[in-house]
């Protein structure tokens, strides 16, 4: 049950993937999350809330 260990320098560095592209959205999930946290709408904001809100806003903009 030997693992790979820490291989330094092998393989290319993984490219960062935005939450918008993970959810298949065009609207910026990270920016909406930042606005929700800074706007004092709630003490804590869940991880799925900005994704859901971005999807709803994108749907309404497309209509």
C-alpha cells in the first residue's frame, strides 16, 4: 500500500479552475460570493449559495 509520495518537479503544475467553469456558468461565482460575504446578508454563507445565485441570475439574464 505504498503511495506515490511527494514527487517534486514531476508533471506540469495544475491550472487553477474557477468555480464558474466548474459549475458551467458565465456569471462570476467568486465575485458573487465576495459580495454576499461583504454585504452582511448573513453571518455565514454556504459554499453552494453563490453558485446557485449565479445560476439563477444567469438564467434570468438569458430570459
